């Protein structure tokens, strides 16, 4: 049995069509999230920068862009 990209794509589309589209718990999750947001238990975290700010990078030389994939070396 051979599998190619087209067969895998068709199989994935058929599986997606057969899957239920609506999530039954979506409304319950949204209401629970809204109730949780009303409480005072949430407080934003105060993040502090610990690393030194990066130095500005020098401007890149305006060279001819390389062809996409020209630096890949795939050997089997």
C-alpha cells in the first residue's frame, strides 16, 4: 500500500468532516472563566528584566539573497 500526500490529505479531511464540530463544554468554560475573572484572586505578575539589553546589531551588507534551500544538504 502506497501513501502519498494526496491520500493523506483526503484522509485528514474525511476525519475532520466526521468529527463533531461544536464543543459541548464551550459555554460552561466561558461562564466559568467569566466567574473567575470577577474574583480578586487574579493579580498580574510583575516581571523584571534580568538580562542586559542587547547591543544594536550592525546593518547587514546588501548582498544578493541566496536561493531558498541553497544551504540545505540532505543526504540519504
